[in-house]
C-alpha cells in the first residue's frame, strides 16, 4: 500500500492469523502533501502525532525564547 506497512480486512498476518476488523479512522492513500489533520475524523487539537509517520500534525511550538545578541529558542519537534 504505497510502500507503507498496512493491511486490509481479510489479509493474513505473518503468523497465519486473519485480519477480521479494521478502523474507520485510519486513512491510507491520501495524495502526497495532504496533512492528516485535513482527513475526515483527523485529530486537530492537543499535541497529535501521526503514529504511522511519526510526524507531528500541528505546526511547531516554541517552549522558551530568550532575547539577546544571540537569541536562544527552544522548540518541540516530533
């Protein structure tokens, strides 16, 4: 599935088990460049991270910024 690890209902696991149910909230195959937050049912509040990609869905946040000739800025990234 587009080079990503995924399975569909009815697929078999490597140990012979069958996948019998899925999640309606999982979106696979969106066009390149589409953020997960625009997918129906996507999380758009809090600090969401796409578990498949390990990417933070919302823009970066600055935790601390100290002004000066050489400013010190600490921002979180995922």
